[in-house]
């Protein structure tokens, strides 16, 4: 029996500008998504019914449930998928509620894996709207690498891959809720049109491989909720990072370093200064979700 594996990477945002609050309850944003080498793994084979087991019992139901929601969306929208089943197993490595897009990547992985497993033959153009329906960050993970995100983040335009960087991730012991962080911005309604100037600026950062001036507008709200995030971000900046930023709506703060940089001493120092934080090194990658045969 065929068993497949979806390698589902995390992301960081190499800059995130909030243009304003839209009439549909979302916020209009401009962001550069960047996939990194920290992966959840979703594995599965065909079965009579649809089941999901998750490696980490502490994973919140709503987050892990995005995989099942992806499957149910296929049942609802793709006639050939009706009556199909699969036994799925999700092995988590990406922290949840950390602004690293773990749940969104798992959802994109589920769409791609079930598309193959059930031989639905949906191309990228058919998968994109389904991904957007599951969440604002989900479409990015179908292509991954480096990409410009606009609208609510679901409009994705792949960019040439940036020069590889080492990424140091600092995850505090608490998660932040994306709706709470956006709500704390307390912006007036400003309409749904994008910001061409910031879009050009962000594309210039990516094409010039220089993110020193990148900013994340959600920091003000997140730092207001948890002051230690600002303290950590400043410590990461002082450690020689090209840029240190909150990823998405947090709670992860990351620093960007040149490829091959020895970040071990930096990680050790930050661990000493911030007990309770989980520090790890990763690197940028030029891909998104990858479907590979499962090794048994
Ligand atoms: O799209 P997703 O389900 O991931 O978004 C979760 C929540 O985050 C939204 O319901 C909204 O409150 C907030 N959000 C937002 N603007 C965005 C993305 C998310 O306000 N661009």
C-alpha cells in the first residue's frame, strides 16, 4: 500500500507591514514569507475512514484540527474525494502559537498529501483557493521558499530565493493568539487596498538580500502584551544579528545570521539570560511542503 510523507516547513516573516483594518475583519498586510528548515511531518496511507493521530498530546485541538479541516474541505469541494479515507499521523516539531505557521503548513501538507494519495489530480491553481479558505498563511506553504504576501497574507507571489541564512529562533514558554495581537493594534477601518510603496520596499529587501531595515508592525501590539519579547528582541539584536524580529504575530523572536555562522555561543548566552526560552538554530530553505515516499 502506498504511504506518503509531507514534510511541512515552518516560516518566519522577514518584515510585516500592517496597512490597515479591512471591512471583512482581517487586516491588510504586506509581508515577506521565508520558509525555514524546521519541519512537522504528516504521514499517511489510504484507509477505510479518515483518522488523525498527533505525536504531541498538548497540541491544541484547533491547531491540529487544521489537517482534518483540510480533508473535510476536499470532501466538500472535490466530488472524487467523497468517500475516500486515510490514516494520518502528524509528528510536530514546530511550536504552536509561535508565529511560525506550523498549523498552516500542516494544512497545506494535508491538501498536497491527500491530493496525491487519493489521485485527485488538483493542480496548484485548484489547491490555492482551498488553501486560502483554511487560513491566511496556508497558500504560502504550497510553494514556500521566499514569497511576497499581500491582502490578508493569502495572496502569494514567489520571489527568487534569498541567499541562505542561519536563523536563530527564540520561543518563549507562552503562545500568543493571532486574533488577540491584531485586535490589540486597535486600528480604525481603512479599506482593503494595499500599499504599493511598502510592497516595493519589501521586494527590494528580498532582491537585494538585505533585511537590516525590515520591521514587523505587530511588534508594538505583541510587546505591549508581553514586555519580555521586546527585551529578548533587543538582546538578539545586540548579538550581531542582521535583523531581529518577532515572527508573524509571535510569540517567536528570530535573528538572521549569515549562512554557516557559528551561532552556538550566541544561543548559549541567550539561554543563560532567558531561562524558560527554547533556543534553536535553523536555516532558510528555498522550498515549501514536499511530498516524498514514506520510508517504512
Ligand atoms: O486567516 P487565519 O485564520 O489564520 O486568521 C486568524 C485570525 O487572525 C483572523 O480571524 C483575524 O482575527 C486575524 N488576522 C487578521 N489579519 C490578517 C490575518 C489574520 O486580522 N491578515
